[in-house]
C-alpha cells in the first residue's frame, strides 16, 4: 500500500513571506476569533510569524479546552494506492469532514492486482492465490461476451458506437462505446474478490483524519492498521499540533495524562460480547417475543417502530451479531419490557462502558427515528450505497448464506453457471479461512456476495438517494434497491414523497402531481 500526502491547505500569505507552509496557522488564528479583539487577518499574520506559538495555541484550545471543531479548518489530501476493496470500506466509513473519489470497477478494465493478507499462513496463501486466479480468469473471460451482449441488447447505442468509430472518433471519447463497455465491466466485476486493489483520492479535515487514525489503529485487519500508521506519520509531520490524539505517547508527553483510547480499543468487541450474552440468556427463557410492524418490497424491509430505547437496543444487537433486525427487535423489546426480561439498563451500561468524555457514542445511537430499512445487498451494491453518508448505515459482515447477486446479462449470455462455480469456490475457501482468520476470510469473497445492512434515513436524504440512484443512468443493482426503498416509503408517507423519483423522471412525475 502506498499513502502519499498530495496536499494540504495553507495561508496564501505564507507563500509571499516564505514562512512555514502548514495548515496549523489558519486553525490557530480562527480559534482566537471569538475572544481576541484583533481582526482575523491580523490573527493570521501573528500565527504565520510565530508558528510554534500557533501550535501551542492549537494544543491548548483543541485538546486542552476540547474545542475540536477548530481542527476542521485544516485539510489534507492523500493519494492512496494498492489498497483492497475490503480496506476501502473501513477507510470510507467516515462521513463528515471527508471526501473520496475512487477508481471505479464500473469504468476501468482491471488488471488483476490484489492484496495477499499477511495474516495468512504460507499454505493458505497458496489456496488464496489459486482462488483469486479463478475469479480473475472469469472476469476477463466474461468481459468480451458481456460487451457483445450489451451491443445486442442496445442496438441504437451500438449503432452510435460503430458510426463514431468509423468517423475516426477515438475510443477515449466514444461515449456510446464506453457506455456499453462500462455496463459489461460493471457486471463482470461481480466475480472479483474484495482483495482486488484499487486507488482513491481522500480528503480529510484534521479532526476527521485523527478519528480515522484512532479507529483504524485497532482494526482486525493488518492492512487497515498499516494504513492508520501511514496516515499518522504523514499527518503528524505536517500538522503535529492537530494530530496529538492519534498517538498515546505524544499525548501523555504533552498533557501529562493518559490518552483515553479505550472506546476505540474495546467498545466494538465489548458490544459483541454483551450481545452474545443477551442472546444466550434469552434462549433460556420462555417469554413471548414482541414483533415490529414490517412491510416488504423486493430485497428491502421497512420497519415501523417509534420507541427510541428499543430502536437503539435493536441496532446494537443487529450490528454486533448475525441476527436479522426482526429478531434483534424482538430481543430488544423483551429486554426492555418490565416484568418480562428486564435487562435493558444493564445492557446499555455495558454498551457505554468504555465511552469517555471525549468520545462520540457508537453509531448505533443514531438509530432512533426516521425511516428504517433492512436491506440485503451485494458488495457491488454496498460500494455505492455507502457513499450516502448523511444517513445511518450499519452493516453486518459479508455472509455467503445470503446468496449471490448475479447480473442478468451474465445469466443471459449463458455464463451464470460458470460464475456460480467461481462464487461457490470463493465461499468454500472463505469458510475454510473463517475459523482460522475471522474477518480476514472476507478477502476471499466477491462483489457478488451479500451482506445485511440497516439504513435509517430522513426524508430529505431519501429524496437525494432517489434522484441519484433511481435515475435511468444509475447502475441497475443500486437502482433496484433505491426503487424498493422509495416504494415502501411512499406507502408510509405518500404526500411527503409525492415527487420522489429519479431525476430523469422528475418532470413527468411533477406534471402528474400538478395536472389539476
């Protein structure tokens, strides 16, 4: 993996004055705006001239006074190359103060590069390489057939592609040709492993960068831990006063106290143990279950629940087990119902055991209102769904028991059976590795493999998802999911969602709504 600091923001006056090029002077100056009578330009000038003083100011204000938002004025850009799809999911879990542009498997023909997890033994490494070879062979073998299929299924677009080529239009700007080939590539990739490497341009503000470093330091995957170290090395060298919480030793040196890092280190595992205990206890009782109200459309389920404690407890259970949300909610309902199985207070205490005054609560605590969905999605689908960061998205591990998503084009070209053989072989090695390597086994899985996710989304964000993902130009897998989500939402709130649709259908829908 390569991590390169591509850029960071600076005070432009530093270029004229030949003062140190660091974003710390801006954050230090802006931090003083609220209390210093000088104007902001004067404060910036002082920070540029006395960088060490600016750094000390950052340390005192950001960490001593806990005004962490000041760190958001510093921004960093990173080139990250040769990173696996699985690790990218961990990196891109940050939603606020972040931006990502990723090399797309939909548009780029892949060359088969992949990560070999260092957790594997030499014997299992051989098995893993053999599996990747099978997956990649199918990708390249299927690509030509899928391109041919798209030309046959879209004759008008195919004719445009051919005409453009005859006119001497280069392949790079032949939009029709690229569209048809793109559709083929996006379906062929369903055979590819989550170990396939890609690249991404990442932008983080300093606060988000620090959170990413701290969180990824305790990942189960060595690749993600390595990424954390590299981000810290680059970030702390450029802006040492803003990345202090990422290094327990530096923090103790600066503030003469231990860094409270237990939430990042222990909370996830602690929650899993708490949920495991609750599930075990519940098996030994005979109390009736309480069910959430549910309606379904395709692969999506919409749950109608309005009790905050039950919703959060159910999300905690779901995100730290392999239970469906229905079963998680049943368990949470019983757990929080007096005189049935009154364990709610103890469960919440355990869930928050390692939270300090500096830590945000687990993301499950966002799951208290809005529209709630359980959706079973392919890895390819999830790669697009996770881009919508202004909603709560909680995902279980990939689970071969949920089956595969097979592109219709692959079925119609007669390659469905061959792809299933590849997927079955991938699943077998995953099962073999699961007991030995736990999470690392997921590198064996493909874009066709599925996981369960919980989505809690407000109507405004769901409108945005509909505009983008129900549009005719959207990829079919995510388009189907967005359509199913909107159909369910419209059943619950037909007036709120009367104009929700893909942007290509908006005028048509608007005319229908306002025809009178």
